C-alpha cells in the first residue's frame, strides 16, 4: 500500500542529478504533487497553496521559453540576473525563492508531525511557520498567517486523509522517505540562492 508520499519520494530523488544539476521539470512536478497535501490542511492554508501554484506557473512559463536551456533550474535566475531583472516581486528569481521557502514550511510541518506523535497539527504548523516563513513576512501577513494556522484540522483528520485505505501504518515511513529525499533538494536550492546573493526579501532588494 502506498501513500502520496511514496510517489513524492520517487520524484524528489530524481530532481538533483549526480553532477549537481537541478532539474526544472522534476522540481516543479514535485511541488505540484505537494499541492494535494496542502489542500488537506484546510481553507486557512489556501493562501499558501495559491502562492505555491503561482510560483510554479511563473517558473514553468520561464522554462517554456527555452526548454533545453532551462532544463537546469538555476539557469533561469542566472539569466535573469544577467539581464538585471531579478529584483521585484514578479521576477522569476523571486518565484524560486518563495517556492523554496513555502516548500521548506511544508517540509518542516510534516517533520514535526513525524517526530512527535502527540503534536497537534496546529502546533506543528505554528512551529514550522516560526522556523521558516515568519521572518520573511510583514507584521500584517504574519498576523493573518498566525490566525490561519489556528483553523487547521485535527492531526488525526489530516493524517487519515493522507493514508492509503487500511494503510495508516505505512504513512509515517513513507512520509519520512519523502522528507529524506526532498530536504537535499531544498538544500541545493537554498545554497545556490545564498551563494549568489539572491536570498533576499523582495520588499528590501535593490533599494
């Protein structure tokens, strides 16, 4: 019996090539497959889902301009930097940055649930938010987000929706397999952005 996390683990394992190249298609496909997981977090998380979906689409549009060249994910922001167009909230660089941040939030939330069998979903979401997105949000956004975190479903309801029929015992091992495969992907993207000075807040970048 398999859950969504097993297919996600397979996708994540194929994102980074042995030479370190990050596949645009594989990364975006992995992020798309996370969307049904976010759906099960309830209506309060629709802002996260919408943000992720928009950033996936922006990067997919960039890739479609030159599929061969932009098979390498990092080529998209590198070319944008060369054109002097990386600044601002609508840049492809910003899309990659915020997609990475949102995926980090989801990964942290799942890790909290995996590591502590007694932690509520609301507590896991709050802990993950504090560790990932909160520092990048304005006071207004942070306040709204914190309120949204309080209306997520129960831990049991969330996990029951993710488990395969009659297969609740396989959910956590498969979730762990996904997290083990996906964290190096997020690490590679974070390392690239940091090494190129692109881990910025759009509201502050370029003056």
